[in-house]
C-alpha cells in the first residue's frame, strides 16, 4: 500500500495556489488476489481483490442486492479530497449505484445513481444536491469528492464524476455548503449491485487540499 508525503502545487479556482499532499494511494498492483488487506475496514459485503488482464482491483459480487462499503485511510475532518475509479454494468433495466465517501460511514458521499440519471451529494442518508449524469455501462467512472473548510462553522462539499479516460469537468457537478459539519472520519467507497452484476473499485486516493 502506498502512502505518499509528496507536496505538489495545484489551482483552486480564483483563490490561487494551494498545496496538495497525498495521504493515501492504493492501486492494488502489489496486493495479492484474495481478501482485502486488514487495514481496510469492511462495513458489509464480500469485497475481494481480483485480477483481469494484468489489472488488479477490488470487486464486490453482484449478489445479494444490498448496500455495501469499506473505509480506509486516517480520520480527517476536512480539507481532503477522496477519489476512486469505479466500474459497473447494467442488466436490462437494472443499474448499479456506487460512490465515494468522507468523514466516516455516515458522513458525506458522492454517489452515481444511473437509474435516476444523476450524480448526487449525500449527507448521511439524505440527498442534498444532484445533477444530471450520463453514466456509461461497462466503463470505468472517475469520482472525486472534496471536503473543504471555508469558515470555523462551515464546510464546502464538492463532487465531480466523469468517464475514465475523458476530461474532468472544469467545475464541480454538485456542491453543498454545510453549516453543521460532520465529525472527522475516514474515506470510504460504496456499492449497491442492484443490476445483479459485480462492481469494481480501483485507484483509491486521499489527498490533503487547501482550505481556510
């Protein structure tokens, strides 16, 4: 597992430069197929490391049809970005649902809901923002969730999603300002295999980003 402390520079809108530090980075290339390593905490679901065409990833089986997830990394209250690539397929009129999360199991979640044709921001179990999203079955989807402190009592949560290999949107697809910030917690990924087909997860990253 790779945990990097490299500091790089990026752009944060009109506010100028900010330092981005890699806190967690796992592409599973050096993880043997089988159960998830112990440092991943599985909340529910039979997640396992698989390999196909030389690429290793985490796979969630297509049954049973419930909501599953696991958490990883260290506890962080804000000023972090969580990203991952997630793969799923439809089956007739049935679609998977999947996402990445921050601030623990009940924190914030960026969720792709193909059956609705949307990407959503969730606060716990409540959808607080959504936007149209054209998900493509059988292709990897990039997800990026940023949680940034903008004042002592407010967090700004922003989310982006796009087809892997394509260009990331220049502005967040969904955003939400929370005047009652969720407590610190770890990053997470989630899958709901409502299509009855497996969901795959790869390139899990947690990055420290700028805030107030």
